[in-house]
C-alpha cells in the first residue's frame, strides 16, 4: 500500500482522540497490545525504555531526553502524541520523522497481524492509538535503536505504551485534566499515572503537590522502585533568558551542568531539570552520557507549539495551554517575556476541558478575545466559551475558523500589542499552518 492508503487504514480504526475516551477499563485491555506485539516478535523489549507521563510537560521532557541521547551517540526512537499535521510526527528516529515510504511499508507489514488479532478479538479490538504504538515499537525494533523514549497517550495504567518495563519512569507535574477518564481528584489521577511505575525501575518526578507526591512515594515503595525528586535531589536555577531561549544551571546528583534550551517559560526550566535527572539515572546504569553531550542535545531541542513566538513585532505567540496549570504558566511567561499595551487572545478548546478554570486564569491578562474552534471532531462550539468570558467581563468575538481568527487578531493589534493563540494543541497546529500565510504578508 502507498502512504495515503496507509493513512486511510490508520484512520479506519477507533480513535478515542477524536470521539472521546470512555471511562471503562474494559476499553483499555493491554492484553491485545501484548498479543499483536507477540506476533511481531516482541520488538518493545529490544530497546532500553524511558517512559513519561504527567499532565503538563511530558512531551517537552521526552524530546529533551531523546535529543540528549542522540547527541551522546545512541540511536534513539521517540514516540509522542498528539500530532499537528501528520501522523509521521509521532514516530521519530534521532530527531527525524519516519518517512512516508517507511510508514507505508510498516502498515503494510503489520496489517495481516493486526487483522488477525482483531478477528479473534480475544480482548477486544485494537484502537488507532494501539495500532500506532505497535507501529512505533516495530519501527524502533527494525532500526535497532538503543533507547526508546515513550510519551503516554493518556494516564499510564491502561495506556498502550505501558506494556514496557522502563529503566526510567518520569512523572512530570500532575494536575486536573481528563477528569472524565482518569478521575475527579489529583490523587485519583496520580494513581492512574503511576501505572507506568514498574518493579525495579527508577522513578524521576518533577515537583508535585504534597497530595500527588504522597501517592507516587507510596507506589514506589509498594513496587520496589527507586525515587528521585526534582527540587530535592536535583535543583535548578535560571541564569538568563531572551526570546531565543534560556540559560540555566542544574545541580544534579552527579555534577553541575550549565545548559541552554531554545524553549521559553519557567516551566521549561523544570522540564529541563527533570530530563537531566533521568539522563543521570541512565548514566548510573552504565551508559556514557557526558555533560557536554547533554548540553549539545538540549541546545538542539525543537518542540513547536509550546510557547512558540511566531512573530516579534507585534508579538504573536502560540501555546497549547489546555488546563488550569498550563494556563497559569502561559500567563506568567507572557508577562515575563513581553511588555505590551494590550493583549489579544484567540482561544478554542476541546469539549472535555475545564474551560471555566482556564478562562479564569487567562482573563485578567487580556483586553480582547476572539473565540474559534479547530477542525477536530472534539472541538468545543464557540458559545460556551463566549458565555464564560462574559462572566469575566470580556465580550468575545467569534471567528469561524483558526485562520480567520488569526487574521482578525492581527487586524486588531497595534505595534505595542500582543496576540496569543491558546487553549488546545489542535488550535495551535492550525495556527502554525495559517501563520505561514498570514505572517508572511
């Protein structure tokens, strides 16, 4: 099959990212993932695994770890989600996206085995995400990677990536998100995300609330996993920053590191310290990962759509902030990096998000608001967003789509104003595409 046929085949499966995930463990039976991987020769067991979950920052930490491992000379696979424009973005080898030809061949090779598993349906049928996860493991196995760095799709316990036993498990900051699936409290959500903690692994955690830290500490003790806490065992401080990136110092367990990361926001300093802590664990296990290679890898990080500055005059910023903690970080970063007279927000959201909390965080910063929706099936209609902004005294305008919203925002912005697009990674993805046209004029 060719590339488009492969994409059509992937799209033919049940995609919970599009239709919303049911809160029923029966839909997430990992035995069917084990079954397909067994038919493929268990490729997920061939590489050293780094597994990452959390509410915010897990993708950033994943790409930092993978970039440093590649810089250190190790063949490294990276699996992340969601994607902006192409399924290929989810599967990378040493920073490069899987090619169209490779993806097409991968689907061609997997199709008979996938359909055999689904025909038997011993444990239910494979979903799109489970198919993609099997593809990633198969691809990394074919390429003979030394490391595979895996970001969960959601949660941890029932996530398709949880079929591995990681050498290092990383938990980035955990807060309230996906409450319809993972639980109503941060303790319940933390318990779900602790599903990636396996006996014998070492766990690295970003700074957490006491309630979350207690759940993680108890799980590590129960499963015999080591625990390294960023903020206690590993510390950091920012040195300087501008719109090109940030310099920081991280004091790890094995030494002190001066680093530059080309991503913005104080939360990225935490992510960098967390990634560094995980890399030191790998060094403890005998892998050669020199400080200068870590520094080179961090400097080469590319992670679009996360507090990304698309234009500087007037500033245009995109950020996926889709929950309260992320919105708070976004607001803080905008105030840190920019001096502006007025701020214009373009916002859209997915239907399952806590828009009341996100809007409560963002409203005090913005003078004008434009509400829109992405093309994603789970995109929220504008009306609830308009109503929520009205509660904070902001009269939101409605744009039919992201390109028209960006055009409207730019028409309203003066030289000393700021434009920010946020609320959903799907909004950001469409904004990045639209910006190539809008900002070139």
